[in-house]
């Protein structure tokens, strides 16, 4: 009997195959007949809903693949079997086996039904808001364009989310480069940036004390003068973000200067050297500015920020300071009675900076124009006992530069850049007279800049820099360190 039953079972199974095929054919025929009874508009709406669902499943697959890759690297979403937000494992959730939820046959989609996970449809059956990869309401980068509300207007909440998704994600080290070389970080409300720098000058010049006889013979002393100067500046720059695109700041510096003047001619001998030192310290020129972000960086466009800065002559002015003889035995050794800590002028600087991130490389550049406002002084003469009122107009400065930074870890980066500043000749005008150029006042200052940035934590960053002067009008070197602290 058992053998008979075992022999009948294969026959029953074979007989069930034609029956299943017949039932499948009948169901498909019924589905095709259901589609045939639909109008053309209903068929189009049905096809559009199916296409939307397929796109949703494609994006879901892309997201799952990304999560799997990140989980293998120890980052991102958990992998298979990891705890899900609701306490169950991913393997226990529908569609979490690496494949999307099966799509129903086309004939089984009713004309008036919406695709699973989609929003409410319009009169034509098209969803108002395209489905997100995970069925949520927001869009991810690379998904369908933001939908309209039926009147042509964008659906609320999609513009900012789409733009946010399109913005490249910077590391902490790259953000440190942006804050130092480009512009403030607009996503921080308040930043206190304290800095300390040392600027060193070493100038040598030939000094002639005498006259020419017969237009060919010089009678007098020839000495080589040298000036060594250190300018140490400590400043606090306070920045505040008004919006996500606009911020303001005010920078208050305090300047300490020390200059050493060395010249020959002591005791009437050109080979005998004597020197003297002069120091001075006071508040520097306070400046304040406003930044506006015209373009936020995307995958195709750089970050573009414009700035407008105003500097006030709060520091001591160099005009009117008298030159005095310091050493009674050396008439050649003269020096100013005090050292200035400011320029003595108001100026306005308009600038534009551009930055683009190609992880781990950051490219940046800037250009600016500084307009110096003419100012009248009661005395500009450096000769004791002489008073010379005049109006002084410094040359307007054009400055440009570019550089590159490399983030070699999440917290550390290095940068190199080149800057050049061009300033034409200054002019002076006596009361009632015309402007005349000051000989030798035209300058060209260029420098190579090297920086090293380290992120201590999410609030504090350390920025170190060294600048090497390439022309005689530039400082020999500038060494500085800054400590921006963001709240």
C-alpha cells in the first residue's frame, strides 16, 4: 500500500502542473481584459504609478547597497542582522533581505490606487511629491526633481532639502581651511578668533652725507645704514552670523613695535658703527566688515563670498613724528621719536573669494581693491622745528592671491598660497596747491604663504602660518598663530 501511494504522488504532482498553468493563463487573461476595459487616461495613470514605484525601488536598492558598503567599512547604517530602530533585526523587516518589495503585476494595479509609499495624487493620478528612497517625504541627492503643487510652485520643504543634499560634505580639516583662507563659517552664530603674529623687516640702504664737486666728485661721508624691526600684533576678531549667508565681524588689534637703527660714522669714522632702539605700543587700526555668500558650493559650482571691510584710523599716525639725533657722537644716527601703530587713514576694501572642494584637496583664490580716503594733516614734516600742513592721498591697493590646501586627515590640513599687492605712488597737496607724487612711494609686495591647521575639537581650531616675502617691499617673514573658537 505504501508503494502504491508513493507511486501515485508523482502522478498527482505532474497532473497539477497543467492545472496551475491553466489557472495562471486565466488570471493573466482576466488582467488583460481588465486593462482592455480601461480608458486611455486610466492606462497612462496606471503606467505612471508603476514607473514611480519602480524608481522608488531602484533608489531603495541604491541606498541599501551604500549602507552595506559603509557597514563593511565600519561606518554608516548597520549591516545584516544589526538592530533596527524598532528593535527588530533588518533581516526580519519586509524588503530588508537586499531586495525591494515585489512589484504587483501591471493588471493588478487599480486605476484609482496610489503607489505604495507615495503621496496623494493629483487629478491625473501623478503623485504631488515624488517618493524618497526610503519612503520618506524628503528627497536625496540624485533622486527625481522636486515636484510642484499643481499650480507650478515648488512643494514646500523640498528646495532647501535638495540644495542641502547637493552641497558637498566637508571634513573638519577642510572647514578649518575654509574659515582661514576663504570666509567665516556661516553655520556658526558666534566665533571668537584670537591671533598673535610677528612681522620682521630688515632694510639696508646707502646713506650719503656730503655734496658733489664739479658734478663728478663726491665730498663727504658714505655710510651703510640698517634698520631691523619687529612688529608683534595681538588681535581679537569677533564674528557673528546674521543669516546662513551673511555675517559681520569686528577686529581689534594691539600693536607692539621695536626697531633697531644701525649706522656708521661714530666719532667721524665711517667704519665705526653705533645703534639705537625705539619701541612703541598702542591700539592698532580697528576694522570691521560684512560677508555675504553669493553661491553655496555644490558639485558643479564653487563657494563664492563677497566682503566689504572698513578700517578706522584708531592707531597712532606716522605723520608729524619728528626725527631726532640719538647719539651725540654720531650725527648720522637719527630715528623717529616714536613708532606709529596705524596708517592714519580711513580705507574701504571690497573683495571676492572663491573656494572649491575636491576631497581631499581644497582650491581657493581671492581678489580685493582697497580705496584709501585722502586726509588732511596739520603737519606731515619729520624735521624738528618745521611745520608743513598738507593733504595726503595714499595709493589704492589691488591685491590678489590663490592657493591649494590638502586635508591629510579628518583633523589636519596643510596649505600653500601666493599673494601680491600693488600700490601706486602716494600724493601730497599743500593748502591751495595741486597734488604731487611722492618719489619712491610705489610698492609691489608679494609673498609665499604656508599654513598648517589642526582641529582640536568641534569648537577649537589651531591655525599656524608662515609668510616669506619675495620682494623688497614685503616683510622678510611673518609668523602667526590663530585660535578660532566657534560656539
